[in-house]
């Protein structure tokens, strides 16, 4: 069961402690890596949530998977989660930590979906425009390619969505034909 309040509390505590120890950037990299492991390995995520597997076994599995990739601070934090029986919230805590880190650093995440891979020039142009219009200092671009767009792009910043795709235009035209906007209604 998702628990965003718990995840936010643990993430904030880890962030504050990592700042205190001067290891914020390392812990941020660790959390990004852990989030990617949780997303890419369904078995690992299911193991974390499994009520059948005992916490000490989960702790050993987490140590075996993360042994060479994580800093001491992040490893100790993972051990704390296992001790407190909170390991099932690790994916949520990773997401909450990354979100809190970006808020603290003033980094805005922008999602760009295109029909084909965008060139570096186009990406830079979009980033510059987002910085200028939103007044942001740092913008992180997350790209996705979706051939169903046919052409154009879809840009999402927070809850704002700009859909300049050919697929959207075609749907709008189809809707106009469904409404029969081009034929006068004769009674």
C-alpha cells in the first residue's frame, strides 16, 4: 500500500543527514541507481513488497544486489529500512528523495515526447524556451520517443501540457467531422 507521507519523511531525513555528512551528491546518485533497479527489475520490487520473505533475508538480498554500487551512508539507510520493516517503501522513498533533492536545488524536470529522436539543437532550443518562459535556472530534460505521434512533439512541465503533435491534430479534425461542423443542419 503506497504511503507518500512515510516516504517523504524518510526521504527528507536522508537528505538532511546526507547534507550534514557532505555526501548529498553521492546519495542522490545512489538513489537514482536504486530507483532504476526497482523500475527495471520486477522481481526485486516484488521481493521488497513480499510479506512471505522475512526482513533479514530481504536485507541480505538488498546487500548482495547493492554491495558494490552504494555508498556507506545509503547502505546504512537501507539497513535501517530493513530493521524498521520499511523496505517495501524503498521505491517510493527513492522517488521522494529525488523529488525533494530537485526541489531543494531548483531543478525543473521537463518531459519531451517526440515521434523520432530529437536533435541536440532542437532539445537545446526547447530547454532555452522553457527556461525563458518559466523563469527556471536549471531544467532537466527527460526524453521519450513515441512513433504514434506521427510528427511534432508533446511537452510537459508540471501540470502543463503542450501537444503539438500530428496525431493530436488528426484527432481534432476527426472530431470536427464527427460533429459534422462542415455541413449545415437542414430540417
